[in-house]
């Protein structure tokens, strides 16, 4: 994974308060932009959206938040 990119919501200043992602056809990798040489979290490509939904507090099986509202 050579092509890493940051979110446009990376924080103030130089934007180093974020994670970076890189993707291939079969997997998605995530790393800390402040320590790119350290550990990388890697997911199968299909599991990444479930991970992001969980971070947002959504129920991946229904597409709703924990209170039951459609997201």
C-alpha cells in the first residue's frame, strides 16, 4: 500500500491529527498520520464499511443509529 490519503477533516494547522487510509482491490489499511511507521490496521475491503458504521454508532445490519433512526 503506497498511496495514503488523509481526510479533508484532518484538523487544524497542518492536518496531522487524523488517520490516513490506503486501499487495494482486496483490503483497506488505516494508520495514524502522526506515526506512519508504526502499526497499520488492515481490513478486508468488504469489512471496512462495517467498521466505519460502527465508529459512527450505526447498526451495520440495519443502517440505523442505536436509537432506531434511519441514517
